[in-house]
């Protein structure tokens, strides 16, 4: 090839490369910026939930997508949440510790998310701050370790509580418990009675915003008013409310305001291991948790430590940045979907499921199944003649349905609902799960559908019929009491 031909070829190649680059650029700019274009609604949100169509293997070797009815335990990730986390990884740097553009970026975003969190629960940043934790259990323990000053401090819990909002206090101070009624609702008058009986002694009233066993939503503002009238502060376990109902720290009057609110992000479609505690500046600055290390000090000398103030002093160690980015994004998406729509959707699923379950012989349903307005999407049941452990296993193995079976880390409440005395329950300490009493729980997420409820009822009917028609079907039946 002569010099002229080589020159022409080079020019041609350069032209082709230029055109390819230009085409690539214009294609990129045509791609929709997913986040800004999508409007998330209760009708389309299923498309943005990771893994809903992922097949799982059943016992017979067939593959089918799981019907995930175990959302009270944890929720799958939302795609926009995962995208937000991925996107932020490009500019990830150490939080509050580094000298770099990335570190500055991450630190700024980390600090900004505190406002997102406060805003999500209607907390005025002038009155409240928040600190980040791993989950609700971590948050309640940190809070209790900060607030409880003596073993003689008195805390009022209820018998509806998850262990996280019971043992965190029980192991550190004196706890008295308000009872639940026959349908499992908190008896508000019992809270008032105890506050009066122990007048002025109760320091904190600790109540869940929604039960993980029956789904009952607590009127926490009513309880806050009672607590404040007797000189106590109000702590709310928000684990089961954050993805289900609009929650506000603000009541109708200042006496009804909530003092502390604790929740986990993995129950709100951001399973990256984070959560938050929201509380008043006024109180948090006077305490610190029993949790020590870097990031929480102003100065350490050989024999002295000068600690920072809230919220920093509650966050020893390096923060979980992906967890916090994901949590903030999840809040944005949930708000866009709208809590009115979420609550309406859950009510439809609850009603359909309860009505279907009522058609099956021998069903035992827990909680009020007529008036379900104060229940989030949680339904628990049993059968008179069927071991719930075996049934839950069959639902999974042969039906591809995820439920939860057991006492859901709320033993005293579950024993009450099942009519099991404390003495009877105590005999089960060393039992394997199959022989320990328990319920089956279905818990809904925003993406579950009425078709899934119908399919579940069909599978449940088949499994129950198959179990009943098999000799010795109920080996290890629910123990009799
Ligand atoms: C009402 C309630 N509180 C607290 C927790 C504990 O949450 P985590 O496991 O995220 O700490 C749960 C978990 O199921 C719960 O349902």
C-alpha cells in the first residue's frame, strides 16, 4: 500500500470511530433516566421489586416463583433502592474521617439523610435528631443503654411487644406490663391504671406501633398523652409500621407527641442493614449509650476522654453508608406510592385472605377478623388438627409459599393468643420447633397481589386435604394443653 492509500485508510478509520462514538453518545442521552421518569404507584410497584419472579425449586423438582408472604420478617429490595446504592458507590469515601472529594461527598449525603429521616416521620429538626443503627433491636438496646440510669428505673411495656422492645428494658431495669384483651388488642385503660398505681415512677412507656403477630396498630398518640400526664416519656417500636402506615411523631396536641421512634430499613425494602432512632435533642444530649470506640470523641488522653454530643456520640465506629443511602431512597419511594394506597391495598388483601381462610374446616384465626381497620397486612392462623410446623414446611416444599411459623419473637403475646399459660409455656424450653406451639403467619408487602392470595388459598386447601387424607399425617401434632 502506498503512502497516499495508507493516509486515506487512516482517515476512513478515524471517521468510522468518530461516527461510532457519536452514535453511542446520542444513544446514551436517549436512554430514559429511570429514576426521574418513573412514578411509583401501588399498581406498578411490583415491577420494581427485586426477585419477585425468581424461581425456586419445589420438592418435586419443578421451579416456580416464590409467593413471598413473609414480609413482616423482612422485605425484598426495591430496584430504585438498589440503583441508588449502586450509583452512590462511585463516589463512596469514608464518612466524617477522610480528606478527599469522595469522602466529602459521602459525608455531606450522610448528614443530609438525617433530614430525610426526620421528615419521613414528621419530626421537627429543631426539636429532634436521629442516629443510625443496624436495626430496631440494635436501636432499642442502644436507646435503653443510654436512657436507663439504674436497675431501679421503672419502664412500662405491654404484653403485645416483640422481644426487642421488651428484653432491651427487662434486662436493664424494672418493667411492668399492660395487658391485652381477648382479641389481643392493648388495653389502654390498663396503661392508665399502671401509670396511676406507680404514679410518677414510670420513666418510659415503650409500645409497638404495630404488632408483628396480629398486625394491630396502636394508638400511640393516645398512649403518649397518658405517659406525659404521668411524667413519663414515650418510646415507640416502629419496626412494623414504617412500610405500612404514615407515621408522625406529632400528635394533635403537644402532649400527644412521641418522644422516641425506632425502626429497621430492611422491613421497608432496603435490606442493607440499617435503621434509625429518632429522639428529642433535649434528652439525647444528656445521655450516651454503652457503646464505645472511634468517631464519638473530641479528645482522648492517657487517662481522660472527652465525648462528642448527640447524635455523633450514639454512632461509634464507621457508619453503614449503603444502608443509609438505601433507607433514604426507600422512604422516598414509599412516600411516592403513598401510605393511603398502601393501607387500602393491605386491607383488600387481608379481607380476601381472612374470608378464604374462614371457608376451610378447622381453621383457628387470631385477632379480630371482623373489624380489620386497625390491622396492617398480618394474618395469623392455625388448624385444630394440624401441626403448624409441618404445615408451614409443606406450604414451602410443595407449594412454594413463604410464611413464618412459630411465636415470632413475641412469646408472651403468642402464648396469650393461643390460650397457653406461662407455666405451660415454660415446659417448652428444650423442645425442638416441631413440638413447640406456634402459629402460621402471612404478612403482606406492597407488591403482593390478590391473585397470590387466591393461589395461596388453593395451595393451602390442597396441602391441608393431602395431610388429612394421609394416615399418621400429623406426626408430632400440636401438643395438647
Ligand atoms: C414489632 C417488631 N419490633 C422489633 C423487631 C426487630 O426488628 P429487627 O430484627 O430488624 O431488629 C421486629 C422484627 O420482626 C418486630 O416485628
